[in-house]
C-alpha cells in the first residue's frame, strides 16, 4: 500500500485554493464595499422570514432606503468620497436596527432592510422612523465639510403586500418612489391602488 505525501508547495497551493473558494463564496452573497449582505442573501433571509411569519402568525417588513443627496455628494467630492459616505451610512444604519434585523446594500446608495417578527405595521414605521432620525442627526464629514444626510424609505409588509420576497421588494420600491415624490427625509408605506 502506498502513501501519498503532499509537499509544502502542494500544501500552500491547497490552502490558497481554499481561501480563494471561501472568498468567492462570500463575494457572491455580500457587498464588497460595506461587507453587508447583498440582494441575493437578503432575498434568502426574507424568504425565511416569510416562512417564519406564516408559522408564527406575525408580519415581516421590507424597507428600501435611498439617500437623498448622494449624487450631489459624488459630483461635488468624487466617487471615493461617495464610497466613504456609503460605508459610514451603512455603519450608522446597522447601529439603528434591532438585533434580528437584516441590513443589505442593494445598489449605489440604496439599502434593503428586513424587519422580521413584527406584530403591526406601525412597529415597522417606528423602527424606520428611528433609523431615519439617526441618519439625519449623524455627523458626516467629507473633505473637512459637514454634510447633512437624509433618506427616503419605502415600506412593504407581509402578508398585506404579498407573500413572495421579490413581490415585497417591488412593493417597497413603489412606496420609495412615492416617498421621493413627497420630498426629502420621508417614508411611505405601500398601499395597493
């Protein structure tokens, strides 16, 4: 019976391949700038929250939050400053959420928030109002200049607005559009026409 002994070089290559595989797996479910879950992982968590809400006869809320003046920040200070702002905003949003909530980055200046295990829609409004007030009162400084950052938010709830992850995200996006039309630092709850 023969034994196969790996050389140090082969061991190093194997360890590098394993690290690369773990990095690829992480990158497929996370935003590389903020380290937050991305849309793929968010949908997975939302789908699980819907199943749990069905079982426990609870609600779950989806919030899409979009920064009000992000484009102006990028035009004025550049993309690198915009990236720094996104990282700071992500950290601030994380601090404002409950322990079981999920914060994800969907796109440039757009974040998804999952609020599982809520009893009433007003509970979701309470959480998002607190998050938006925290964002507005936070100190953001870019290139020595203080910026006041606000956001608009759209809220959709299970089961009122759907029972599928993508459907709830779509409803929250419609509510976000309505909030943006109403002005800065506002939120809207999705209401079917």
